[in-house]
């Protein structure tokens, strides 16, 4: 099951990060790329690309497995650094929002996960 082209996914990652930023969710392009990579890995491993809940579950499991966590926005940090009590697991809603924006992006590009994965 081939992934979309690297160029398309790079463009998707940048666009998604911009959309999330406009919604007030401050995430890095690297975080978006990580979610997309984990999503396509899960699809390659046999998760149905049209079963959104299962895709999100698979990404969340990979986040836990790799101990990916989020913290407070950088502008709220003191000069002493990160207060580790504010670091927490990635909220499921973050992953859902990334994938929702990916749906929009792929739709604009005339691509569906099922067509690429199948």
C-alpha cells in the first residue's frame, strides 16, 4: 500500500499546521508530519483507511509507544525552562484534528486514503 508522494505529504503537513495555527492550536510542522507518518504506517500495517476511529486508535497507540508528549506553549514558559508537570500525553483531539484537515487537503488534491492505500 503506497503512501501519497513525499512532495504531496510535505505540502499537506505545512498546510495542516497552518490551518491548526489559525484555529489557535499551536503545533509544529514536525508534529503534524509525525501524526501523518504514524497514520500511514498504521494503514500499511492493515488498518482500514476509512475507519477513522481505528486509524486514530493506532496513531494514539504509536504515540504512547514512542512516549510522544506535549507541553505548554513556548511563550508561557518561564526563563527557568519547562515545568515538567505541564507535559502530558498527546490529546486524542489533536490527532483527530490533524486527520480531519488531512481529509480536506487530500480532497482538494482529488485523493482519498482508500485510493492511495488500495
